[in-house]
C-alpha cells in the first residue's frame, strides 16, 4: 500500500519552464491526503517559502525536501538540516563569481542570497522563480549556514562552465546539474534520496510503500530510494534507461498506480 509519493518540480510536475502548477494538482494532493492517507512530498532544489507558495492550500498536507536535500520540512517544522562547510561554500562561490556568464545564488534556510552581475538575473529570481531573496556584496556577508551554492548559466550549464565546476569541486561537495541552466552544490553525501530516507525513518514508512517522480541527475538517488521510481518521458535517455517506470504526467501516473478513479 502506497503511503508516500515524492515528486521533483521543474521538468517533472512543472513542464516546459512553467512556474505555476497545472490545474487540478492542488485539489488532487488534498484528495490524496484526505481520502487515501497518502503524504505528498515536493522534492526540489527550490527554497521552502517558494514551495509553500506554489502549493498553496495543499501545503498543510505535505512535506518538503528543499535545496536538493539539504533541508526537510514537515508541518512547517524543520526535520532535517545538512549545511555545507563554510570554507568550501566560500571557495565555490568565488569560483562561480570569477566565471563569465555565471550567476551565483547562496541558499539559507528560508532565504536565497544573490551577488548579481545583472539586473536580469535578479528579475528572474524575484518575478519568475519567485524566491525570497536578499542581495549581498560578497559571499562572506551571508548571515546564516550555507545550505546550497548554485550557479546559473543561461546559455546552458552542461555546454558551458558546468563540467569544469564539477571537476574542480567534486571532492569537496555534492555537485549536480539540476536543469538546463543550473548546477547545484551541497554538502557531501547530501541528496534528495538521503533526505527522503531520513523523512521515511522519522515517519515510520518503508521504501516499499513509496513512489517518486523525477527527470534529472539530482533526482536519481530519490528514484533509487523507493520501490516505484518513475522517470519522465522528457528525461535524457541515459536517465530513462535506468528505470522501468516512465510517464509523461505525474498525476495520471499516480492515478494509474493507485487505481484512483475520477
């Protein structure tokens, strides 16, 4: 019996760059909770306030794996916290700032901090992504633990500076390409799969009672951590080939898995 369903956001529940949920998703999540006793978990590289706003009234029925597994919230309480080593975070931050075309985002518990090179990036994070942000003059001004260091390269991170950043910092942090333009760095051994396992342990739920949905490299550990790991049809072939369950729509796949009728 399924007791928990976790889903990535961008490229999975949110398709084609969408920043709002498809119609019907919020009442569906509420129905999963009220009628089926299933906990829905949003698992994302996004910050907690962003996710709460995104899911609106459904948020009170949910848990949230944020910042690629660095933070886990349930019933508005912080359950899991894995900050980065401060010196490592500062080293990666300055490396990103030195690269042309690369923007830096530093994640705190509920606030993202920018040292922007362009107003375009600030506008994107405030008005498109809708993060709670503050501007800094240097990474050293960051006033709280460093939970995630992210680089945004609009022209494409995999074709740009992503590979060199991955190579330079692979021994100091868990660095993962998390979208066309994004690369995220968190503490070693931190990922969505570990965060999900920690949440399951606290709730007394087994992996056999769980399903998960994802589309990118930062979802792999989460998909491996459950019995039913679904990869989206829009994922690259090297990711799709690892999993037996594929789908093009999360809600439709959940209905089929649970045999939920309209």
